């Protein structure tokens, strides 16, 4: 993102390509998990790359450590 943001700002790299490259940088096993959740959104269009903000939200929820199951099984 550090290198790509200036390229987007200079119009050397399109926003579409930026989003696509961001997605391609995610390991495939995580892509499969995230894709299901991203497509469940009401704004999903298969022709458009996913928004980075949406990917980030899904990733944060996926890696959240205070899930109810962990809270139940790790309770003192």
C-alpha cells in the first residue's frame, strides 16, 4: 500500500487495479473465507473488485479474539 498509493494518486495505477492487486496479495485460503462473506453484502457486484475497506472489516471480524465460543470455553 505504501508503494501503490502514490501510483494511484498520480493516475499511474487505476483504483480498480489497486483493489485487485490488494486482493491478490491475500493468501488463497483466506480469499475463499473472505469471499463468501464479502459476497453476502448487499452491494456485491461480481464485475467490481472488492473495496479494501470491506476486506479489512471482514478480516478484522475473522481474526477477532473475543468470539463467543472462545469466551465460553476459556471461561475461568
